[in-house]
C-alpha cells in the first residue's frame, strides 16, 4: 500500500514542508466532523515590531531585529483588505514569506503574483502548521499580516531540518490572503456514464453515492460529472479537493472530507488508481474514480478503513485547486 506523505509543499525556489499531518484518501479513515473552532489571534509587541514594505502582488521586503521571541502567537495586520471575511470552514489561497525569527534567516516564500497560493483550510487539525492557521483565521481577503509564533505553533520539539529550523527557533510569516476558494466543484454538468454509480448532491455539494447492481469494472474507470475550466492536474501537482470514498459491494463510506472541509495533498503520494484518475482532470471538475482491487488500490486491503483485499473502491472527487 502506498501512503500519503504528511507534507504539503509550496515554494518559489524549493520544495519545503510547511504542514503537518493531514487526512487523505490514501491514508486515513473518515475524519470526524467535530472540530475545535479556530480562535482569533491578537497583535503584540513582537509582531508589531515587524516592518513590511511592498505591494501585495509581489514578495514583500521584511525588516526585523532578530531574535524575535514570544510566548504565544501574535498576529499584526499590516495592510487591511477589503474582501470577504475569512470564516470557519473556509478554504483560502495565501502567499507567504517565511523567516526564522530567532536567527533572522529567510526560509522560503511563495504564491506571489500569478503563482498558485498555498491552500489553507480554516479548520483546526487540517494539516497546516498552527501558526499559519492562526495568521489566516479572522482575516479578510486582501489582508497582509505578520505572524510571530513559538515552536509549539510551528514544528514542535523536533524543528525542521529541511528548513534549518531548530527545535527552539521561533518563526515569522508575512501572509497575504489572496482569495477564498470554492468548497465544491463549479464546472459544467456532464451527462452521466452508464454503468457508473449514481451521485446525488446535497445543498452543500456533499455527494450520496448509490452503487449499480451490476458487477464493478475490472480496470480503472473514470467518469466526469462536472467539467471545470481550470488548470489540469499533473503528477507533480498538490491538489485541494473534497472527496468521498465508498466500497462498491456495500456502499459503505470509509473516508470523506465533507463535514470537515477541503483537504490538500500531493498527487504523487496517493494510491496509484487515485493518482491516475486525477491526472489530466481540470480544476473545477467533479470526477468519479472506480479503482479495482489490487495494485491500483490497497493490495491486501486496509483493515483500519474496513477495506478487504477484494473490494472495489469508488471515489467522488471535487477538484478545487491545483498548484
């Protein structure tokens, strides 16, 4: 079985891990819909000491005297945006410039201008490191914020050797809230394909999947229910999706993001059938991926998710973004 790496990466110059564990259709059972609300974060003397210059469409010039140190995360609004308020459960694209607040070293930056932003889902426990989440929560689209946070809201007791962050180092992120992302597929409806499961959508877009009485296909099969006009997914993409995973024979849902919010992961880290079903599809699309048992899915099954070695899997996937 291939499992999902617990890293979400995006940078202008190198692949750098900015997130922790996240649910995915390759690695975990159904996530709980019960989460702790994301609290707003106040400014403080440390975050107020950061000077940021430059237009929001480009990487900013950031000035501060190292070391910066705070016991709890602080967030200062540098520029107030005029867009919609970011609310619990929203999925947003951000650009960012990251610094080691202890040493003063620049770590990475990405998402500025026309570059795809890092996707952040405003739900606790959804993968992004807490300091970034606290910087995004309670913002408006168009805001530029400076967030300084201690290791507890960063990479914890281990630090991050790839970034050169020690276990005791504090972090500074300057974040631009670029846009809200949709929470469901927005593409044009397509005619259903004979022999595929029937998909009925709730008002919020959550699918109910009804399996046909016929035998499942023996090869990988993909159906497009909504055709989006966004960028095509590639094998190197990091995608943001909503998804439901069910078993053909029983109809049992074993994994889904609905009720928690969109989730992001690298396409290359997924089970083979899921990767093949996504590559070439376009942002805004909703697709049904039917994965036969064996090497394209979970060889030997997945006991944690209740999947046997003979089960055919059905995923309904709304493709929200790809970077």
